[in-house]
């Protein structure tokens, strides 16, 4: 009899503990829900320079800004090419070359390479691509890796997500070049469905950041990606003595976060609720500093893109906060300009109610202005994060118009199937960026185009716009 009473007591204590844990979890979730997850959209308050359509009476020296250069209009008869990424080869020399990779399909399709030395002439498709690239399953990402001994490698990564009718995802693939892109290894798979750690990555690696130890750069890189549940992972890339790749077991890095009071917090719930994905990482001080900034896409569309900082090489992250509306969008790609400012290109996402009404998007809570860029400083973003609501950046640029079906001229509402962009800044400061989209009003083709920008010219247009206010 006493044993039965004791067992009932144990069960009662266990149920009480579970109830308390559930209440605490619900309270934390409600706190997060109240804090962030359905904010009111607003318009950006900085000037946007529109170089998508040439105005009348523009000086001849500035006319180039308003055109675009065709990278690939579907040379093999494709009607849809997408998702470019770029890397600058021979940086700082007289032989700088921008290498661009893109895919013959929406994510899934053969990977194609082209290069350019001037951002105008891209020539023919390169033929030195591995056979395994023909069967790529997703968006390629492209990076240059610089080692302590001064050597360099190129790496191209492509995930194997769970497409419709697939039973599961199959990890990610990586391919390496040790001779500046002349030759590439065949894809090597990591964390596929036959491994002990089965993953279904999407946009791997959305960022790949060289890390420091004891204040000095080492031969280790932090790669980020997400999955269909909007779990955000990091994996560390290293190479052994024989030059073989090793990727550490992916971990959900937002579990290791710290709030303003220095308390440990787990932000994975936030990431899932906001649907955080496609994270870009920017290192402070022209890429040599000790702060890491993350900027994410928020697929929920109920809040702006999200920001956080790491002061310990990505081991822990600060509390997630919304970006200014000027930076709200998808698939951010960032590079430093010669003067230390940032140039960040992305797919715009607009949530302002007045603008939604103006473009007739009453049934959705967002629309896109298309392929845009943001010009500002790292400190602008730090200041915004700290509460300074005037630190939205310097200005935005509408780079090119992508046409919705039935549009015959550029307008505020653009086709949002654009914005994944390759980005490079040449030694002389010239910006070369490429994206995909329907850039022709009279064609249904989605193709790859690029823009070549001397930032001093858009600075001049910005100063003119300021003077007219």
C-alpha cells in the first residue's frame, strides 16, 4: 500500500515538473511572439537612385549606368537561367577576372561558368566544368579560400535539398580548384542520406567566412546554411595535410546566443518562427576586424530581415533584431568598396502599407521592387542595431527592372524572381554585379545580366537628389 502511495507521489511530482516546464516554454514563446513576429512594415527613408531606366538629358558619361550587360541569354536554348554567384580572381593585379557560376534552371540544373575582365564581355561558356556539375541539385555558391602560407583555392558548393517527390535531401556537394579555376575536382558529398548525420541543406553555403584564432586568421572557414524547417546550421571547413576537405558536423548555431544582459539564450525558436534563411556574414573593418555581422532573409514576410553580431568568431550571437526597411530583402551579398563603405545587393522586399496599396497588392503583405543595392557603412548597421533609427544607410540603388507578366515599362512593382547576385569590387573600385530575371519587357526569358558601376557616379546622382529635396 505504501509503495503504491509512493509511486503515485512520484508520478505527481513528475507531472508537476512537466507542467512547469511546459508553462515556462509557452511563456518564452509568447515573449518572442510579442517581441518580434508580426511587426508593422514601413517604407525606407533613404534616397533610392533608380538606374533601371535612362532618364532624358542624362550626360553621355553616365549613360552606361542605365543599361545592363547580358551574361547569358540562354546560349543552349534555355528559357530559364538563375542564381549566379561570383568570385574575383587575381585580386589587386592587372589581370583581375570575375568568375561567375549560375544554374540552368531554378536552383536545380547544370552549373555553368563564365568569366569577364571588365563586366561587359563575358564571352562563351567555359568548358572545363566537371561532369558531376551537370546534375547539380541547387544554387551554386562560389568562394576563394586564402591560406596562411599564401596559397589559394577556389571552392564551389551546391546543396542537395529535398525537392518535391524526393523522399529526402542528400547533404551538400563541394568541388575544389587549386589552379585558379583552370581545373575542378568532381563533386564530393557531405552529410548525405547515407551518412550518420543526414541533412537536407538549402543554399549551402550562403556564406563562408574565414575565421581567426587569437586574433590571427587561420585555415578554417565557417559555412552557414538552413533546411526546410528553417533550422540554421554552421559547419567548419578545414583541409588535412593531403589537401582533403573536412566539414565538421553541422550544428544549429543560434542555440548559442547571448542577450543584452549577457544571459545565454536559444534563438532557434525565433529562427523557425521568422523563417530565417540565406544568411550573409560580413566581417568588420574592411573584412579584417573582430566583429561578425549576420543578415538574413525572413521568409515569414511578417517582419524585416534580421541582424545579429558575433564577437567570438561565430561561437555565440547577440539577440536577433530587424534590419531597417532599406535593407529588408532576400539573399544579401556584401562587399567593401575602396573607401570602406559596404555595397550590399539583394532582392527587395517591401512591406509598407501605403506602397502595398499603391501597387494593388492587397492580398499579400509584401511585394518586391526587384534587384536593388544598399550603400552605407558597417557602423550604420551597428548604430541601427543599437537603437539609432536614423542610421538606415546612405542610399539605395534600383539596379535593373525585372518585368512582371504584362508589364511594358518599368514600375514600382517588379518581378521578385531576381536578386540572387554575384558581386565583386575591382582594384579601381568598379563594382561588377550580376543577377537573374526577366530584364526584357518583350521576352518571357529569365536570363543572367550584369551591371558595371563606378560608385563615384552613383554618389554624384545621390548628391543631385539630395540637393533637390
